[in-house]
C-alpha cells in the first residue's frame, strides 16, 4: 500500500514521467482557474480546497490518470461534457495524452463550487417545522401499516425536536416526575 504523501510535490515525484507531466499540467490549470485555492492531501491524493471544501483532486493510475471532483453528483451535472471519458460516479479517467482541456476543467470546478455553495446555504437556513402530523384512524393504531406507523413516528419525532424546550432535560431536574406510561 502506498504511503500518504507529505505534499503534492512529493506525490508527483513518485509518479511515472508521462503521468507526471499530465498531472503537473492539470495542477497548473486548477491553480490558474482557482488561484486562491489551497493545495492539500485528501484521501492520500493531491487535492484543492476552496471555501472550506475539497473541490478537486487527481491521481495517477495503472491505466492513466484520474480527476476527482470529491462529489458523487458533479460528473452527472456536466454529463454532456464528459461523455467521451471513462468514469465512475466520483472519478473521471483520462489518458495522459491528450490531457483534460482547460474548458472542461473550468466546467468541472464551476459545477463543484456551485454544489458546495448550495450546501453551505442549505445548512445556514433553519429547518422548517413539519406542518402537521398524520391523524390516526378512528379504529386505532392496529389499522395502520408498518410504513404508516414509521411515518407517524418520524413526524412525531420531528415535531418534538423542533418544539422549544423550557429546560435541557426535564428528567434530570430535582422533583421531576418520570413518565412510566402506566396511566395510558
């Protein structure tokens, strides 16, 4: 198993000359497109961090080179542009000759950065409380299917979690009574 490289320069020194030149060119392209990106090692491969998120990485493989957007959806977003390349859900494989074009790398980075920015805004907005929990049928809980009971429990849990609490944990307060469920 290959040891984790200390930095990008050390990684490139360990790669065969034909792959090294393609990866150096890719590295230069990424640095010119994202001059403020920080170089790092992520998952034992050279990568670039932008806005706190890893947005690109690359590796030399036994068959050629690979570009990693560090997302399972980026390649699907630019599917029309990468249809001529071998790929997995999270890696784009390319031959060192010819290497990836600047236009394609720019599109890949733009798509990945858009994903990270949309994730950041989603986290910044608070969760909306569920509108209302499903109503139990008049015949009782036995008439619900297992899926319906699971959905009801999920709605109830979400409602409880979104409700404001008067105390962090009422069970721990002195004199608090514990609900044993015997009165039901």
